[in-house]
């Protein structure tokens, strides 16, 4: 199952607007947060690419909020309504 993290936007790895260094840093930060841990997935919906849009948490810690506060993500204002913490 492919999951898109709800309510946040991170740097793109590929494409015309890519920032590979920032994208890899965000990916590595996320991997360090969740690797080998039990992750709670709160499914919200599916995006146009068929990915599950969801909020993730570990032991009550919201992963998207952590990524935002750590500077690895921005709030995706178009979809911020989906997450109570990002409004």
C-alpha cells in the first residue's frame, strides 16, 4: 500500500521542481522515525494516483507534525483541513 502523508508537502525527489538534497533529507528523517516501529495509520481517503492519504503516528506522536516542526515539511494549505493539528 502506497501512502501519501496527509496535510504536508516535502521537497520533490524528481521532476522540474525537484530539490533532491532536501527530498533525501526528509525521506531519511521519516525512515529514522518509523523504521522497525509499529505505526498507526489513520486513513483519510485516496488521491488521484490511488495512494492512501493518511496521518501516521507512533505512540501518539503525529509523524507529519514532527516532520513539520523539524523543518522537513511544510503544511499543504490546500489540504490542511484534513488534519486538526495543521489548521
